[in-house]
């Protein structure tokens, strides 16, 4: 079976050369992406079959400098490998049709395809490499490949700026990770994750350093607040297939890292669990609130990724608490919720971003205030997007509900099993989750209603053009995944069974603890049956009377124009106002004065306070360092003096010690 | 662990529940009319209206797509299915540990489609109603989880079927809980079921409506579904408040049913009295009102802390 995985990687490798051989961009898009897709089918066969008939396997070989390198396929690695491959597969297929529009604009896809392949390749390696040094190398390759994939349309200044946010964030993340792994290496003398795990003598101070730097490093990648600022900037900059992968799986690499750290390190610091719970809750609530205030479709979706990362973090923190207090049930529930939500979020966020890409092509821009009525033009996208929107709100019977259900259950069980403040805090977390559920409903009804329903606000007559086959297959395929994992929650549980078994050392209990989630299909099927029956009754009754079409009721006003529809800003305004202290919501306009006012401009914007904070910090550091600029005199003699001084300094040091 | 009740009476009570829903609205209207010195329509009036609507032709907006056609069905089914989770003297028709969450999320699903349906017809009025609905619903969820959720944690039962049975009239803690809970649920009813002082069900101006404006363009059987779902939702939340008194656990099924119905009637009279005495709040004040409801819900935390002995 491992041969299939190797073939997949080899095909990706081959694909790195294909752009050099094939000159025609049009043909290259199809061939390059299809090779990736075939490679990923091989990879998926491997990861899925290994997950279902699970047996832990690992391969060891020697590398100079890094020592013994372990490529391990344990439950966690395989699960993330599967998630990464599934979405990369969807992304590759989607890119076949989506990239064509860039080709028609005259952009060369040769470099882009290389980096895109490299991104997919390195993501898969990140999940399986169990050696810290090689992990860091692969991580960096992934980060750079993602950066170059983002700045595909680099003529555009906004794209370059968004890409720059990503580049800075990813290197900050790298910096923390290097520190974290170096400390671990110093302690254990090895680079292998197993040796980290086997090491017994962690004192609490080192553990705190490793946990904090590790969380900062992976958290920046995952997009926890306040490190989320790169997401809303980088996602709109990237082409849709890349932003889909960024949000669906690239940030999940951060989640993988945190989960891996949690499995490696001994659980002693309960305070870390509570800290993570707080950060996650803030990320989740503020993420969706910021999302509500956005007018740009991809920016909005990016903020929703912050929300969902927060939800995943909630699960992880409960799992960590469970380990600290030696409660395997909580570990299972927390991990199950977090991992299942990772998979689910990957599926529906991929779906939503690819849908947003199709919308983008229709609307020629991301501003949703200029959209409307796209359900008539791109009906398949509209259906897929609707499923994604319901799923991301965590509503039954789609997959988001299942993972949120497990997280709720972990809160309830935690409140039951823990003492002191814990039940109270977990109840608050549950209420917070419910609150963000309400906000998510507001946010996605706004997005879907404004973009797909009603009439076009830009006043463009929409023509039905037909959607490209490959993108429709991808969207409907992902939508059916949402439905299958949602209605038959056992399927999702089956995929995380191996990792849960490894966490607790048993196999039977995890399904039992996660009950009744494995049996919910009865409820969902009953609900769907009810819907079908009522719908049939409606059709039958309406068949007996007359059904006709008429104008929308305008309260007697007959000259209605599409511009009179409710706008996205109007819809969300009151909720955004409520969050004003946190959202930095600003409007610019001149009030109407005379009875017959002239044209006025109204402009509203929601600035991210944390983004402003980072920019301030950046300029502050810049000013501080500017004060030292005199060192860089530009005079070669001064530099020679510096070198000399440094040598003397080192010599003195050597003498003293 | 998922249990579909094998007791046929569970399903019969559910059917009765569906059938009785418009009656509650009828009673409220009747009481309201009497309080204002009018005779008022008969209590059966909502039934006549539903029948009339079901026989009428359906007009769809030319702007409407598939959402307008499926939304009425989904709105009704979500509320109807949520009703199946309630224990009404008999074990709930459908129950499993954690169905509290399903209850809240099903209603959210219904709201999701209700809001989308109002976007679907490209009307500015309906968008306005949708905006208000979405805004007020955001507060409704915390109120629900502060009440029923904390009750679940206190009693360690996560199913609506069993959670109310744990309430005992002898424990003073539960007495406080029930009073606070009923009050919080009352706030929830006014927000979720578009009653005074959040929404005026009898208003005649589109600008001031919330629920009614969202279904302006529905007609025929679709409108009947919406109307019945609305009255069912009112009954559903009122029943939650009535179940907090645990009538069936304390008095047994027969007397319990009487107490249950009496509580519902009392709530109906209270709602009618409030609607007679008060005017609708200005819309900007509604969030404050709902935040106050949430604050009452937060009181449950206090009770929760007292009750959660290790």
C-alpha cells in the first residue's frame, strides 16, 4: 500500500518538471492539474485504506545531520494526510477550469503550477514526517510554496500586499517553531518526535516554554487571535483554488502541529488548557463578528476560518484538560470534536471558497454589495454554496452540526467530571458556542441572501452561461461529503477511530463515549422523511389550486429597482453596531441637508483592531530601530572596524571562559 | 441510545400538540380582545384562516427562486421536529442524550431558511424584517442555553425527555431556578415568537413588523405553513416554560396534563395582558431588552454554582 503513496509523491515530483516541458498554458493547466489529481487519488487510496484497516507503520532511514528520520503513519498523521489529500484533490480538479480564466487574461501558469504542486506535496509530507528537523524544512517549503501560489497575479498591488502579510506571518511562525524544537532537542538529544514523547524529565519551566512557543508558532499558522491578521489579507489576494486550500488545509497544518505537540508532551499544565480555551473562545466569537462586518466575500470567509479554528481549539483545550486531570473520556470527546471539525471545516470551507471563486468570475470583484441573483446564473454553485453555508453554521443535518455536537458534549461531560470553577467556565464556553452559532446564521444568511438571491445590485442583466463541468463536480462532490458526514456521523468517526484508540490505548470505548453521535442517522433520516412528506403534501395541494407568478409586494410602490433591496451592510449594521467597541467600525459620509440633496457618498469600513495593533507595533519597532540607523554609515572603514571589534569581543570571551 | 418512542401515545400527544397550536394563538387573541373591551374573533379563528389559506391559490414572486418554494416546508418541519423532542406526559417521541442541542439548532435551521426566503423575493421590506430577525435571534440562543443548558448540567441529563423530570418541588434551589427559568423563557418567547414588546403581531405597517414582514410574499398553502409553524413555535416555547414546573413528574399523567394546560393558559393570559398594556419597544431598545433577558439567564449560573457540589 505504501507503494501507492510513493507513486503519488513521485507523480507530484514529475509534475514539478512538466511545466518546463509543456509550453502551451491552456494545455498545461489541464495536464498539470490532472497529474496532481491522479497522484492524489493514489495517495487517497493509501491513506483511506490504511485508516480503515489501521495498523501503525513507520519507515526509518538515516540522513546526515538530521540523524534517523522517521516517516510515521500513525492515526493522527493518517487522518491529517487524508484531509490534506482530499481537499488538494478537490482543489486540483477545481483549478482545471478556474485557472483557464487566468490563462485567457494572458498570465503564465507555469511557475504557478510548480508552486501549487509543491504546496500539495509539502503539505502531505508535513503530516507524515516525524523528525523535527526535516519537519521544519518541509514546513518552510510549504510556507514558501503557499506564498508563491498566493501572489500568482502579482501585477496587482493588493495581491502583493496580501501575500506579504502571509510571508511575515509564516516566518514569525517558523521562528517560534525553531525555538520550540531546539529546546526539545536540547532536552532529549534527538530530533525524533517519539524520543520527545519518551523523554521523562520535563520540568515545568521548560514545558511552559515549549508549549508557549509551540502554540505561538502553530497558532500563527492556524490563525488564532490575535495572530489571525494574515488570513483576511492573504485570502482575498490568492486565486480561489489557492485560498480554498489555504483555508481548508494550510491553516490545518497549524492544528496538526498543536495536536501533535499535545500528544508528545506530558500533560501537566492545566492552565495551558484554560488559556487555550479562552483564546479559542475569543477567536471564535470575534472571528464571526468581524466576518459579519465584511463586504468582501473572501475576506468574510477568511474571518470565518478564524471562527472555526476557534471551535477546533475549544475541542483541543478540553482534550488537554482531560489529559491533565486523567479523564480519558474528555480526551476522546475533545479530540474527536476537534479532529472531526477539522475535517468538516476543510470540506465546507473548501466548498465555500471554490463557490466564491465562481461568484468572483461572474461579478468581477469580491464586493458583495454589487452582487445579487447569482442563483439564476450559476445554479449548481448556488446549491453547493447553500449546503456549505448551512454546514458552516453548524446546522443539522449537515456535517458542521456533528462536530459541534461532540464539542458541546465534551463541555457537558467536562462540567460533570471536573470540579471547582471548571463546570462554570465550560457552561460559559457552551453559551459562547451557542452565541457564535446565532451570529454565524446572521452572517451566512447575509452572504447567501445578498450574493445569490434577489436581483443584481450592480444593475447588470445576468445571463446564464453554464458552469464548467469540473468546478460543478467539485462543488457538488464536496456538498455531498457535507451531507454524508452529517447524516451518517459514523463515517466521520470511523476516520478518527485510530487516533482516538492511540490516545486511550483501547478501541471499543471511543465509539461508546462519542455516543449517540454514531446513531444520529435515524434522527436525521426521520427529519428528512418529514421534509419529503410535507413537501409532497404541498405539491399535491398546490396542484389542486392555481399557482401563478406576480410582482413582489412593494407596498403599493411600483417603480422598484434592484438598488432598493436590502444591502449587506444594512442587514448587518445593527449587529455590527453592538460590537462597535471591538470592531472599530467607521463610516464616512456627509449628511443630507437640503430638501433636494445632491449625490452623496457613503463609505463604511470595519477595521480590525488587532490588525491596527500589529501595524502600530511594526511602525513602533521600525522607529526604534531607525534610531540605530547611524550604525549603517555606508563607509567601508566603519564596517571593517565592526568586524575587528567583534573578533576582539569573541577573543575576550574565549579568554574569560 | 437514540430512542424512538414505542409508546403510540407519545406520537398521539405530538399530533394533538400540532393540532392545538393555533388554538393558543386564538385564545391569546380572544383574551386580548376582551381586555380591550371588544368581543373579538372566536378562538377557532386561526383554524378557519389556515383552512382558507390552504384552499387559496399560491402566488410566487417573479423574483423568487427555489428557496421560496422549499423554505415554508423546512420552516414547518424544523419546528415540527423540535416538537417531537418534548415529553408531554409520555416519553418524548424522539429522544437521545444531547437532543437539547438538536432542539436549538433545528430552530436555528428554520430561521436560516426563513431569512433566506425573505431575501429571495428582492423586497426591501422583507430584508428589513430579516435583519431584525437575525439580530434578535443572536440573543435568543444564549438565553436558551443559560436556562435549559444549565438545567442540563445541574441535573446531568442532556435530553429534554429526562431533564424536566429531575426538577423537584422540594428543593428550594429548583424553585429559584424555575422562577428565573420561566422569566427567561418568557423573554425568549417574546423575541422568538414575535410577541410584544419585541414585535407587534397586529401591526398594519410593514416598516414596523418583524415576523409578518418576512412572509409578506408568501401565499396559499405556503403562508398556511408559515402561520402554523409560528403558532407551533409559540406553543413550543410556552410548553418549555410550563414543563419547567414538571407537572407530569409531580402530578402524574392525568392531573399533570391539566396542570400543564392550565399553565399554558396562564401564560397565554399573561402574554395577552402584556400586549394590551404595553406598546412595542422602539427597535433600538430591543437589544437592551434581550440583553436583560440574557442577564436573567445568567442568574442561573449563580444557582448552578450553588447546586454543583462535588
